[in-house]
C-alpha cells in the first residue's frame, strides 16, 4: 500500500469517526428529549428536591465536608437548612356549624301508640350532611296598571321595569352568574351545562348560555378597564403568555391565540387577548404608556421606569429595546427548571447548581416569613444572596467552556439560557420591591389551562377578549377569597342602574371592603 492509498484510508477512517461521533451525540440528545417527554407525560410535575435527595445526588457524605463559603469550583456547597416540622393544624369539623339544621324525630313505635305512658329521659343524635340540588324558579314581574276613577280616559299609570342587563332577556343576573361561574371557575363547557339543566327540567341551547356569558363580559368590561388602569400605573409587573386555540371559519383548522397575563405581586391580575405571540400582545398591555409622549406633546417626556419580570422569550427584549422606561428582569424559576430537566445528564453537577438556587430561595422564604420590607430585603440580599450569585455565575461560566457539554443537550441549553439571562437575573439583588421569580403569574395562568383541557378552544377570535375579561374578574375574586358567583350576582344586578363613574366601587377589592369593612388579603 503506497502513501497516497494510506492517506486516503486514514482520511476515510477519520471521516467515518466524525460521522459516528456526530451520530452518537445526536443519539444522546434524542434520548434526553425522549426522557424529558416521558417525564412530562408520566412523571411528577413538581420540581421540588429535598435536601436528602440532593445529598444523594452529590455523593453521600462528601457533601458534608465543604463549608458554604467554598471557592467557586464545582465542589459541593453547605447543607441546606433543615426545616422544622410545622405544627399540626386543628382539624375542622366534618359538618360546618353554620349550616341550617333540620331535625327528624325518630320515636319508637311503642311510644307513638301511647305517648302518655312514657317519659323522655334523653336522646341520641346522629348528624348527616345533605345536599339540596339547585332549582329553577319562574319569576313574574307583575306591574299593575291604574287609572283615576274620576278620569278613566286619561293615560294609565304603570311602574317602569327595573334596569336590566338586556331587554327581553329571560335570564336573571343570578342565572347568568351561575353560567359564568360554571364556565370560568368550574371549567364546564356550555354543552355540559345544557345537559345538566335539561336534567333539571329546563332545556337551554348551549349558544344561549354562551350569549349570556358574553352579555356578562360586556357589562363587566367597565370593571375590567379599572383593573387595566391599575396595571398601567404599576411600577413593577410580572408578565407571561399562554396559548389558547380558537376557531376561524374557512381556515379548516383551529388557530392559536394567546392570553397575555399581567400580575402585580400581592395585588391584582389582568388578562389581555391577542391573536399572536408577537410584540402586539405586549403593546396591548401598555397602551397608556405608548401614548404618553403624544398626550403631552413633548416626545422627550418619558413615563416612569417600569420593571417587567418575564422569562427568556425573545419578544420581550425585542419589544423593550427602544423603550428607555422599561427595565426587564429575569426569573430564577425558569433557570432552575432548565437545569432540573438536565438532571439525568449530569446528576452531581446539576445537584450542586440546584443547591445554590435553593439557598437563594431559602433566603427569600425567610424574608417573607419575617415580613421584611423593601429596604431590609435589599440589605439581606446584598449581604447573603450576592455571594451565592457570584459563586453560581463563576461555575456556570466555567461549564460553558467545557467541550464535553453539547450545546444542544439539556445541560448545554440550560447553561446558555442562564448566561443569556444573567444580567436580568441580578436585578432583584438591588431592588427590594421585586421578587426572585414570577411564579405568581404562572399560578394565575393555571386556571385558564384547566379550562382549555375541558372546552379545548374558543368559538372565534372575538371571544378571546371576552374570556380575558371574565377570567380577570373571577381570578381576582379567587385571590381575595370572594365567592365569584355571589360577586357576579350582586354586581350584575347593580350595574344597569349605576353610573360609569361608580364602577371603581365594584372592583373586587373595593366590593369586599364595602361588604366587610376591611380590605381583603390577596392570595397568589
């Protein structure tokens, strides 16, 4: 074999080795994708890892040898603080005390035959819980017509009808509230409600039920706008988006729209519908700020600085790049989730990173439990969280230089995501008003996803904004512990007789304050 043939053979072997290495790397990535998909479908959705599990992933007692202030290598960090066992809560009574009581006397037959021959010396009581199904009632508004006895030819007197949601609508506010509550709180599709009402003896078409919900959204839009104004004025908001399919006649298939969600931590939540996932959805959440310069006539006048906490979706920085009054902030939960999904690829390495993030969350939990204010939160973060952040950043930068970590692997994607978001992640260290993550806005999205699993899609594109209005109302009721059905019944009864300037009094928080005399406490 001469030199040319030998070189050709070596080149062919090298080429095949390169192809084999490429295919092996691709197989690894595909296996990771399949494992992630299987975990998502069949595994637990929780990302929680207790300290014992992290210790096992780090290699047993090896994790106990290094202090928390270890230099920024890939060695283990300190023990996570052990949590004290929470005291057991007092068990609530099986049957609430406030329920009305119906007594049924069960006397022996001998006593019933001759009551005078017996004397009652005591009783034994057994309590049961009963349910009375809802019922339809036929309400007749009877308006008497009168004429004067001495002038029978004059125009008769008759009392006008009370203000109503819609002329000739047979549904009362209570029934419309029931339909709306079933759809947007209990997530029952209209056809199931129609079947349920039919079993009660009243046949209603599902389109009729849909029209009543749309009627409610039209009236509630004035309250929705008041909540929207509150979000326009907020200096700190958390934003996320979720897809919801809708039907478009003539397209042959369902289209995808998006429900953009704006959350004020510890405050209200606001939904806005847009038919796409582009920057138009963000524009709809900031309409007032877009026109601020036009209203004053001076383009140099900018709105106050707004902090927007979001994930790493590319639309957010693209939309905010030419807006000096917007400051983007990252979310540590999204970073943690990326590394959590890469656990099987490198358990020991990922466990160390998850432990550092767990330290950050433990600091935040301690601040919440002590009800620390913004100034104290900023000071504690500067003293404790900054050190952990620097150690974590140094480790991730080292990992990014490792050639053995494939860029398209789960771990490679997690590292790249963390590096791209790091500047935004550090915003919370210097501002005690903001949170470490935007979990509360994701919690606000969950009810909409539960509904979509039942009713699958919206009837048309215009229904998207109607649903956004109703979700905004019921979700704010839920956060304040208000019964949405009770709130909707009262508000829909009062709205037709109220002025537009009085709508602010019907915002869930103000409504609850008027009812109880004290402001409600928001629950995320």
